[in-house]
């Protein structure tokens, strides 16, 4: 039995360096403890322990929330390129895309939970409904979307879940047996059915992700007429495009890092494929943002002009010029055109793009709120305090921990058999 | 038949005929009747009379026992023009009680809603504290209750909370309403229920604030708005929120 199991180990990679793995897990658990302290403090003391105020009611946690919703929508849309539009060269990361999309949603909603005033009332958002509230629709879209992701993840992993369940591989097999929901069918017909389901769910999911989940999150801001900077029709579109940018970049980074960890050479043609998608969307994103800024400036709306003044020349000017523009766009585009063949350069580009989009999210949420509604009202200043950062680090490390456990115990990588089937199909 | 007529015409005998035997059922019956011809409260503020003393802000804080950092009413002091042609204007700003409230539109759980009497209310039992309404209000009229207290400088502050919306709230303590929720001016709804004016109106030193029923053509506010039509304006009318606080410039 042992020998057959060896054969069925996905990708036949060398085992992950145990010491390094423990250091990584220890690091995550350490952050988790720090985060747990911050979250418990916040739960007991309320939002008074944050730097939020009545003048700046939304801060870092809301920025992280839209950041992770964006990552999720982007990762999911990338998965539809595989399962709906048949981009076979990307199929290796299809499951990873779905897993990332699901976990990102968990993180996004955790951030929202932290942010609402009375956390115990989170269920009100599902029970009560206001037909004019974008947020009310969003809550429902998020729920449907996460269920859809789970079902898709099941169909994407099913053949390998069945294989792992049949192998005698300790806890992995036990998990696979439970997760396969009793399915034992490895016939061609069954796999075709899986793909059909993936396609159908992907097609249903595309409008949900574009218009519901992330376009809707953009609309949540865009309908607020009190903030001129948000109040534009192109805003939801920018949200979707930057979601595609960050989702692709994150998957690219995760793929490269994990291939290195399991001691395999990353598939350079796939990395380049992902990089092309990322840079393409990145350029569209900046084109749209340019027009957004241009139109706002031409409107001469004092509120909008002040927002840009804060964004471009305020105390946090570097988040726009250095993080968002230089590291988040110019350097990655340069790397793409100059060092396309270097996996390391592509990894650096991907990480920089993800960080750049995080700055985009902060600059969406914070600067416009720093301007008081009336000139004669006191303004405010907002920077996340240590506790907010600790809690955020804790939530993110929870996500990374779930991801690490996910790729360790679930067949997120395609088994050798599946890869062979994939190649034969081409 | 309108609300008032039904209320008056309902004799004890008729109530029994309808099978209504107790006060609670009677109240339920009354509230099921359309109240659209009941009073619709508005406020009129004469800026020529406002001296900017902020007595309204103080009275509001005392009446509603708002915690540190929350003031339902403020007086904005604006300076216009360039030297030597300058003028100063004081603009008191309570909640505008908009007919199309941006805050109520965005509330995901419908905790904020427009009452028939024109007041925009917050249901403290439903609000989750997401603060979307605060971001959406063009007038900065909403505050979040961070749970702060004056207990350190004012003994007994936490012992009693104002009975906003006519609902007794008891002690101010962690985890109880409205801590962790959005708050705002209620036009002193609890005072209206007792037949009193809002605290800011009652206290105004220069008699700059007026309050009344705009559905009643003979009310002071209706007459003021009619006779001073050229002076009437509302804050940020271009936002189409249709505020129910009128200013006379």
C-alpha cells in the first residue's frame, strides 16, 4: 500500500523542508496570537481603541475589506478564464485560484465583522433588508458567491479527492474521504461532468463576481453623493479592473513561491501568461484612473480637489506616488517588458502589484473622509493605530494559515494522473 | 377617513363592536391607520437673528445627555468675502430630517427610516453600527457612539440616559444601546410627545429657531416660510435630499 501511495503523491515533489515549515507556521501562529490580543481588546472595549472617529468613520479595516473582496473577485475571474474560456495553459492553478478566492472572502468578511459597532448583530445584515441599500444587496451577493466558490472548488478537486481518499495516506485521506462527499467515480464521463459543472458555475459566477461582488462593492462607494471623489460611474469599473490586477498578481506570487517551497521549477510559460494578463489589466486600470482624476479635476468641485490635494501632497503623499504609482505600476511594467524570462523578476513584480493595489484601497477609503462636510467644521486626520494594525496582521495571518493548511491537506495541486489527462486533452 | 377623525369617532361601543377590548389592540389599530395627514415637523432658523452663542448646542447636550465627542447640534461659524468686505454668518446645524435621507437610503438593515411625522429615526435595536450612514450624510449630522462618558467630570452621568424616541434606556453601560451605534438629532421626539418644543428651539436666546407642523397652514413655521419666501433656503439643496430644516438668510 505504501508504494502505491508514493506513486500517488501529487506531482511527486520532494517533501517540504520540515524545519522551514515549522518556522513558517510558528511565525503565523505568533502573528495570530498578537492579532487575537488586539481583536479581544477591540471586542471588549469597542471601537474606541481604534483611531476611528465620527469624522472618519471608516479606516484600515474597510480598506482591507475591499482589498480582499478585490483579490477574491480577481482570483475567481482568473479561474473562469480556465474553466469557462478554456485557457488550458493556466489550468494548473485553477484550484488554487478558487481556494484563494474563497479564503479572501473569509478574510474580507472577518474585517467587516471587526468593523461593525455591535459585532453580535452581524446576522441582522442577513435577516433585515433595505431595497435601496447597496450594502444590503452586497451581503447577499457575498453569501451566494461564497457558496458558489465552495461548490466549484469541490468539482475542481473531485477526481483527486477520490484518488487521495482511496490511497492510504493518513489524515489527508480522511479529509479527502469527507470532502469527496462519498464520490468514488473516476471514469472519463464523471470528469467530463465535473468540467461541465465548472463551466456552468463559472458562467453563472462571472456576472455575480463582476456586477454583484466587486462591481457592487465599488457601487457601494460610488452611490455616496456626499463624497464627490467616489460619486462617479467609472468607480465600480475601476474596482473590477483593479480586482483583476491584484487577483492575478496574488495567484502568480503564490504559485511561484509555492513551487519554490516544494522544490519545483515554476512553469515559466504560465508565469508569463499570468504576467501578461496582470500587466494588461494594470494598464487599463491606470488609464481609467487617469480619466477618473481628470474628470474630477475638471468638475472643479472643491471637495474633489481637496481629496486629490491630500492624496497627492498630503502627509501620506508617498502612498500614492511611491507605493501606488512607482512600485505598483511603473516598476512592474518595466520588469515585465525587460525581464520577462526571469521568474524572480516576475515574482517581485507580482508582489509589488499586490502591495500597490493595497495602497489604492487605502487611498480610496481614507483621503476623502478627511475633508469635513462643511468648511467651518473641524477636519480630522486618520492613521491606523498599533491595535488596528495588530488586528489586521492577525486576520491576514489567519488567512495564510488556512491557505497553508489548505494546500497541505487538500489536493490543491493536480495529481500526476490529472496532469497527464490534461496534456492528453490538448 | 383620516387618522384624527377615526381617533375621535371611535367610541367605546364601536371598539367593542370591532372586537377590540384592550388598550394595546387599540393602539395597534390606530397605528395601522395612515397617518399621512398628521403633523409633519419642520424647523425654521432665522440666520439674521442667530448671534452664534451656541446655547442650542449646550441645551441639546443637556437634554439628550450626549457623551463626549457627540453633539447632535453644532453652530458653524462661516466667514465670507475678503477684507474689507467681510461678513460673518452663524449657521446652526441640527439633523436636517431630510425627506429623501441619504443615510436611510444606504442603511443595510433599514435601522434608519423616515417616520410619518417627518423625523428620520434610528432603530437602536436594529442598527449594527456599520457607519455607512455617517459616510453618506452630506451634512455630517451623524455620530458614532464610542462608549465614552463624562462620568469622570460629572458624577452620575452614566446613571441615566435620555429617553430618545420616547424609549427609556436606563443606565449607560458597555454593550447596551446606543453604544456602538450611530446617533443623531431626533428633533427631540421625546419632548414632542410631551407637547414640548425641541430643547434647542426652547433655549434659543435670540429667538432664531422656530418649530412646527408644516401641514398646518396656520402654524408659525408655515406662515414664516410663506411670508419670507425670498429669504428661504436649505443646505445643499443640489443634493436632492430635501431637508426639513429651513434657513432664512
